């Protein structure tokens, strides 16, 4: 991580969001929800939490991956949005976030 743990965490969170969106946009129900929204602003307000919930609802991820995805989201938000003075716990969390992100993306793309 070369001391760039916040960058790694941010990248993991974005990769998770992009991967979920990539799979969700191919789902007719999700596309319909997007089309029902009137403005680009409304469309862009689907956040990572929403996309995780939609992925679970549309059965793109199971309960285990749903839990891991929310865990990545919550851990990342805690580290990125709050100044964490404890560097060791942040490094441990960063490694967990990276491992969980890889696990989710591998399983998400191995399905199809």
C-alpha cells in the first residue's frame, strides 16, 4: 500500500460501485428504475448503498456478498471521512477492504 491506504480504500470503494453498476445496468428492472427518474441529478443520486441493495434485490449478489459490500462501504466511509489517528488499525482495515473488494468483484464477474 506504500502508505497510500486512503487512496487504496477510495479505489476499492469506487471499484465496488462501478462493478455493481456495470452488472445492474444490464438488468431490465434497474434500467427501468433509472429511466423513471426525470433528471440526470436524480439518476446520479443512486449511491453505493443503493446499488448494493439493488444488487441484492435483483439477486446479483447473495447474503454473504451483500454483507461484505456493506462492510466495505461502512469501513471505507469511516476511514475516509473521519481523521483516524490510529494508523495500525487503519492499515488492518485497508487490507480487509482490499480482500473483501476482490472477493466481491471476483464472484460478481464469475457468475456470467
